[in-house]
């Protein structure tokens, strides 16, 4: 992973994870939130790409300085914007699949929930599960004492045994049914809302993340950044970001944002 000073490409979009990328010890601190506004005020378009639930995404899309948000690891995206020719903003929602399939998948996830809680001592269902629509989030260190790496692997194995996809974030194991992830829905958002081809997206976007569930983004986007705490997962990951900040969490995001703004405003 390269030093931030090696980054010299002007971009138009900043895609970013939230937990432990924008947040520090579970809190969205002033420095990171200010960095979002600095990017927005400089004309960049910000799109969070997160594993957090629909309920959170509704609020973030409406109140944060963002163009929209991809939630539950790609199960949907929300955008609070006016339709063409209209002045009034409305919440616009795109889902990977239909309501009937979502309901059927919830029943299958309930069986996985029961098995995980029975087989992995100390695990818990994430506190934000009540406002999720597409996936099951198992807490392994947010509101419970941190589980071992082996226990986290066991949770993943239970999801996969049932035919679900499972991804490890910095705090949860998220599992779902459906052939999507952060990357596929990020591309769908950029295509539908900004008419960007995949190649346009790769040229114009940067991505910032911190954990294994960000690997599809790191693997695809040449302008990819990790905050320093990604080193905690370094040995578990096959693909790391191109650049890394000196600081962790929100402070690291602020560093990355500052470098992006420097390059965009320079004559490079």
C-alpha cells in the first residue's frame, strides 16, 4: 500500500464505507463529518457504500451531504433527489430483488440466525437488525466482547452452509441471499443516476474502506484508499487498497479527503 502523497489523480466521486472508515470507536466525529462537507463544497459527489441497514440509510440519504447511499452490502440504494423537471425532492429507492423474494429470504435467514446463536457462544444479532430489509447481521465485537478469529470464521461457514453469501466487516458478519455486493450495486447506482459506464466510474471515482467486505471495491477501483486500521485485517485479505492513510478511522478519512482536495485543486 502506497503513501497518500503518491496519489495524483483528479476525481469527481468519493465512495466510502462508514464503520471504522468515517467513524472512530463507533462515533462520527467532527473532523470526519467536516471532511464530508469540504468534499461536497468543493464539488465532489459523495456516496457511502455500507453494510448498515435500510433504516440508517433512509436518514443518511436525507440528512448527510451525500448524493445517495448503497446499503446492506449492496441490497439496495437510496437517493434523496428531485426527479428530472421537478423541484421537490423525494426518496428514491432501488432494490436488488422484489418484495416477495425479500420476504422468502428473511425466512431462510431466520434459520441461520438460530443456528449461529446456538453454535457460536458470545455471538449476538446486531442491534440494528430490526431496521434491516435484506440481510442478517451478526455482531462479533460492536456490542459484545470481541470473538476470536476462529469464531468469526465459524459464523461465515454457517451462512455459506445454507447457501448464503457472507462478508466480514470490522464489527459484523453480514449474510444474505442474492448475487450482489457493494461493488455491483455501486456500479448500478452510478449507471442509473449519473449515466456512468463502468470505465467512467473507475476513472472518476475513489473508494475509501477499512475491512474485508470492502475487498470487491479495492480489487476494482484503481483509486482505492484504506484508513490505517485496515492493517488489522491485512493477513485475512487477498486484495488491499492502493493507498493507506497514517491515521485510523475518521482521522484517516480526513487525511485522505485532504489529499483528494489538494490534487483536485492543483495543476497536476
